[in-house]
């Protein structure tokens, strides 16, 4: 189990400052260092269109990946979602994000209202 308090302490303030109802934050780690932080955005990007996102809006996972300019090996994704009160909610990557996330990240962690869980990539059919 990762250091949930430490990571959520980084993601929560970012999420609560978002000016939208859905407050998603993705952290990308490489060699135990945060190398990128992404949020769900109203902005568009060609990759969002490529992956078939609704309205071409950028999801937090994609925003973090676009911002990251380093080597694409040994990457871990930590996905957070908070409600307006700062409580964790389900942040498992959506059906549009999941295929490319499984291909890019060695580990994918996501929050629920009960904690944070490691996605079992062996059970994913993409």
C-alpha cells in the first residue's frame, strides 16, 4: 500500500482548487519522484480527440502525460478524485483512458471512497 496520506496531501489541494465539479488529479511517478501532475481540463488537445474523449476534453491522466517530457519507462500513475468536501471518490481510469494507461504505466493506482487500490492489469481486457 502506498503512502496514501502523503500522496493525497499533494493531490487534494490541487483538486479542491479546480473550478469544475469533477475534481480529478493524476500524479505520475518515476523512480519514486513525482514527475508530472495533471488535472481534468475543459481544454482540448489532439490526443484527446484521438482517444475519443467526449468533447475532446483532456482527462487528468492525459494531462499529466502531456506535461511529462521525460523517459517513458518505469512510470506509475496515481489517480485521485475528490468531492467538494475533500473526500476521496472513485477515480479508476475511464474506458477511453484505460487502454493507453495500461500500455504506458507499470502500475495504476486509483482512489475509491474506501481508499486507494492497485489496478490488476492482468484482469483487464483492452
